[in-house]
C-alpha cells in the first residue's frame, strides 16, 4: 500500500516573531538610518537567533534564522516533534519503514507520459 509523503513538521511565519532594529556597526550611515538588524524568536521552542552583521536586512534575516535553527532549544523541540510524529521511533527508523519495497513506486517517462513500472508497458 503506497502512502502519500508525510511532512514531519514545518516552521511557518506564524511560529516566529521577527523583530528588526537599527544595528549600527559596519556600514556606517546606511546602518544607522535603516533597521537592518534582525532578531527571530521561535515561539514553540523559545529559541532565538539574531544578526546585525550585514548591511542588508534580508541577509540578516537569513543569518538569524540559521542561527535560530542551530540553537539547542530548537534542536530539542525538533527532536520532540519528530519523536511524537514517528510514534517513538527515530528518524532513521521512520525512513527505513518508508523505504520498504511496498512503499516505493518507480515511474519512467515513455512517449511524454509517466508510467509506473510494474504495470503493463506498451511502447509504440
């Protein structure tokens, strides 16, 4: 029986508080006039990440999120969510179950159409 792909967990904007602020530092007048510093808080885990290294707010958001994802609090939250979703199994065990032969469907493209291997294959 083939199951649909299951998303273990997701982090959306609703889970985050994104704060911007004037950061000062390198970049001089540009940073002193713009809110390029970023702090991101993940509400479910309490994890925080921040950056004010770059002149660009967009780049600082990227760095802040990467730092948040690397925190101990976020990793513990992630492990707890995976444990709950996998019914007490590790990610490796969930992957092994998902890769069982009965869960794998192989398709090839024939004459512009995708055909599942194992079904009758007519090549014209």
